[in-house]
């Protein structure tokens, strides 16, 4: 409890009014809808599709996918904190959430045009990379709204609920995609798998899904204009970097442990992203899951991850974020290492160790978000969560590059597992010295 009290910034004896339940639900539905990109596009369907033999050598394409995502990570690292800062100052946080979400929806719909041919590989890689960039931009504004729909006493529970909704939304959408288009020889509307049509139509369904469930937060939760942003003049885009440099310097002087946490979380969050980004690819290319089997595993994985994330949210509020994160990272390392060393054991290995791994991914992600949210003063959420995205993406090349290098050097896709586990281990080692008890950012 001491960590939470130190981080909350609330005055003794003052209990902030809880947010209306409809605002919490509306905010969480964005996470539910975002499963269209997280689960269907980047993890279990589209990246598995373009990494398949229809587009060329599977190991070579897996490496190219890693490089494409590394480039996307660099762009987010350069741009995210400034876009977050500018949305804080302009008081248009929700507006930019809508714009960036809309772009992701359009890019997802455009994946329909990626036919099953090597000629369309570059288009597919571009759409995945660009989608990741704008999805991260949207995530900056979405995360910044967390403090609007929670109090210091409920922030862990609300964050876990939102993240869990994302996993559960993934289950429903994957069921629709699987039984509606991918599993049947002839799916809904006469769709078949010829020329990748089943996957391509699934991208249209995913785009509509994300767009629909993004609407409640845009229509229900009010735009937030914090007193903390008053007096901060609007500046030109490039001058925003000068302002950002000054803010980072102040952050270093006033809350150095926060900077350490940003760096540590950047590394382990990139490892977590790698688990999901390459999980479907590994299932298909190493453990020989069919496209349908990958989706069945994804449904089970999302059930496990969603329930675990929602359940651990209460522990986050009670014990603090750091114990949750450390425990989750240790669990991930154990499970991931088992998958690597037992990869010759067949699909049963991926089913057991892979599902066990899913117990830990969501709690680590959600608790990382709440650890930082408890420190941010009103009016700077977008900027600091922009730094959160930037520090993550500043090293966003780590997991894709570690995966790509391992696969390229050893010539087998399963070596990529060890690359991702190495990134998670480094993140854990950087997190351990971070002091959990600290004051709010000045």
C-alpha cells in the first residue's frame, strides 16, 4: 500500500469522486475494439498470412517482417512524445485519438488488397508497419485518458479491466473470423481461401469492428482540459522538441526513478510486444499449426490472458505495480525458455507452455501502465505517455531485431524465441533496481 500512497498524489483524507461507470465502459470498449489490430492483424491472422509460403521463403519473410516493425518503432520513437505533448496543450486529446484510430481502421481495410503472391509482400509489410505507427499514436492518447476514468484507488482495476476487455474482444472477433471465413471451405458470402480471400475479407471485418467499438469513448467521455496545461503556449511542431527536451530535463531532476522506470519498461514492453507479434508466426512455422489452428490457439490464449489481467488488476491496487510486473516477467521467461528448448516436442509444447505464458503478458502490460499513471500530474498525461511510447519505441527495434538476427544467423525460425526472451531478461534486470516508492512527477 505504501507504493500506491506515495504515487497517488492524492491529499490525505480526500477521496476523488469515481468516474461514471458508463465512461469506464466506453473507455474499455476501445480496448475491446483494438483487438482487431492487436490479435487479428499483428499476431494471429495477417502477419501469419504474409509470413506464409505463398509470399516466399518463410524464414526470410519472418526476418523482413522484423525489420519492417523495427522501422515502424523508430518512427514512433521520434514522433510519439511530441504528438502527445501537443494534444495536451491543445486540449484535443480525444480528437487525436479519433484521428489516429481512423487511420488504423483505413490501413486495416487496405489489407484486403494484399493478395497471396510475392508481388504483394511489400504492400503487406508497409500496411502492418504503418498500422503499428498510428496504433501507437492512438495508444498514447488512449492511455492518457486512464486518469479520467479512474481514481488513485481504482486505477489498477480499471486498467486491468480495459486490458482484459481487449483480450476478450479478441476472442469474439477471432471466433467470427474463424467460423465465418477461415475454417469453412466456403465461408459467409461464398468466401473461400483462394488467393487469400478468407484472410483478406477478415481484414475488412476487423476494420469495421475497430471503428464501431472506438465510437463510444469518442462520443461519451468528455474532452479533458486540465489546469496543468494552462499557460503552456502552443508552439510549432519542430519547436515542440525544444519544449520536450526541457521537460525531460525537469523530469530527470525531479523524478529520476521515473526515468529509470521508463527505460526499464521500454525494454521489457518491447519484449512483450515481440511475444504477440511473432507468436502466431512461431506457431505456424515452428509448430506447424494450420491457419485455423493458430486462431483456435489464439482464442484460448485470449481467454487465459483476459481473465488473468482482470484478476490481477485488484492485486495491482493492493500490492503495487512493481511486484506484479516482476512476477509476470519471471513467469514469461520460464515459459518462453520451455518453448525454445522443447520446440521438437510438437504442438503440445506450444499449447501448454504457450498458454501458461499468456497468464503473464497482460498483467505485465497493465501494471506497467498504472505504475506510470500514478505519477503523472494533471495536464501532462499525453506528454508523459508519449515519452512512455517513445522510450518503448526508442528500443522498439530490440525484439524485432533480436528475432530477425537470431533467425538469420541460425537459419531456423525457432531461434527467434531466444532473441525475444533475451530482451525480456534485460528488461527485468533493469527494472529490479527501480524504486517503487516515489513522489509524483514535478
